[in-house]
C-alpha cells in the first residue's frame, strides 16, 4: 500500500504527518510526501527520510484580490502535475494535513479516484482543510470543536483521532534529557519554551519572575528563548555563575523530546504540535496562547486542555499580572497539582493518535 502525505507552511502541519509515516511504515506501507519546494516541509521531510516531491502552491490575500489569479494559476498547474505523478506512483490514499499545497494534491487525487483523508491539528479548521473536507473520504480531528466548521455529510465523516506525535518524543528518557541539559536527577525541572521562533512577551514574563523561581529549593529552569531572543533574555536575566547553574538558557534546541522527557512541568505557547507533545509526555502545563494566531485557534486549543484538567491558561495580555504568577507558583510548588494534571493528560490518550489516524487512512484506502 502507498500513501501520499501532503502539507506545508508550518511545522505544525508536518510533524503529525511524519508521525503518521512512522506508524504506516511499521504496518508495511510505503509513504511519499508532496509539499512546496521551499517550505519548511522540504527540510523536515528530508530529515525524516521520506521521499519528497515538490509542487508549487501559494495563498492569496483576501484584502488584495489581485493576488487570487496567480494563486489559482499555481493550483491549476500543480494539479495537472500531481495527476501525472499519481499515474506514475499509483497511491492508494492521499492524506492532507493543511497548507495550500494540499489543495492541488488532493484535487488531483479526486480526479484520479483516489480517496482523500484530511487531518486537522487545531480546534479551528484551516481554510485548505475546510475546503477539502467537503469531499474527503474521512475527516480526522484533534479537537471535537473543529467539527463545527463542517456541515452535512462532511460532519458525519468526521472522527476525533488526536494529533500524532513523532516517535522521538516518546522514545526520549528522563535520564537522557537530564544529561543533555545538565539537570541533576533529583532536581525539579521547569521547561520554558515559546515554540520554534520564541515568544518575546512570554520570555519577559518568566524573566520578571527570576527571583521568585530561583528562590524555589532545587528548581532548575531550562529556558528555550528562540534564536532571536537569546541575547536579550541573557542580558535581562544577568545571571551570576551560581544562578546560571540553575537557569539553563538555549536559543534553540533540536532535542525537544529529550527536554520534555526531563521536565516536571512546562510553560509554553499553545500550538498544535506543542500541545500534542505536552499531552503525550503527560506534562503539567501553564499555557500562554499566541494572541495573533489565525482565528485565535491557540486559545481554543488551550481551553480544551484546561477543560480536561491537564493545564492552566493565562492570556498573553495578562502575563504581567497575579494570575500568571499564581499559576506558575502552583505548577512548581504543588506536587499534587502536577500529579492531577499528569493523570488528566494521560487520560487524553495522545499516544494512541498515530495508530487511530493510521486506522482511518487504512479504512479509506480499503475502499479504493
């Protein structure tokens, strides 16, 4: 069996696709990936060892309708090229994870009678997925709330599978993570991360609580600032040599799985991949959603975690206030809170998401 996976634009579309590819490979499937030639997917998919075929695609600016003809022309050209590619490789199913490149790839599949499965990572469905869901054989969701964007038959074909997480996140061990980041085994570790690009306001909020955090007995902070923020955070913290032994600064890490395995709690944005990984590792969390995400989907994502009892949430506009500090203190100071959040996260069964999505993909392919 051959599956073509497609997605682009952000790592949030690509990481679950890589996780699905790992599960399908275990089941004896062949997997190919279709993405844009210059998007983040080209690098991430190559690193994962998945054969990659590029197709041009771009969005359009709704405020400037003159961008629409160029976008449509690229979609039409790439649809034609994808049809020819499908005639060559003959996939059994196509899985779209979001991003404009999914549109020509999925349209070509429809025109060749190949079933399409859509996976939505966020609680608010993206434009490409919403469009493709109308005719998809199956619509797989991370959050039940995303089904509100669907109507009629599309909603009846929707199922909640969760958001698949890469094996590297599961496979990392606490001991490995502690060794990588220089944190003693008996210490309490707080991981702070704003995502791959960092989060200036979140960094500032945590830096402002420096004295409070360093006064906590045996606490180590592993702070991933984002590459562009490292110098500013280093200067603002002005750590003494003794303090630096407890506050570990990194501009970026490609060992996030190890960092999460080592951590006892996390302060994070609420992107889809971050939340899936936090849930998979059953990490107690304080979430600060990025306020400018499309349709405020990070806030919707975070609310689902809070509702499940697995996290606290504070709005970005409120991180200077007492609520952020109160939740931060509770997270690092109350073992009972951490235990309850971890149990709630484990109940979400995020570890099953890749298998559930693979089941849906296999079922759709079986009808081909």
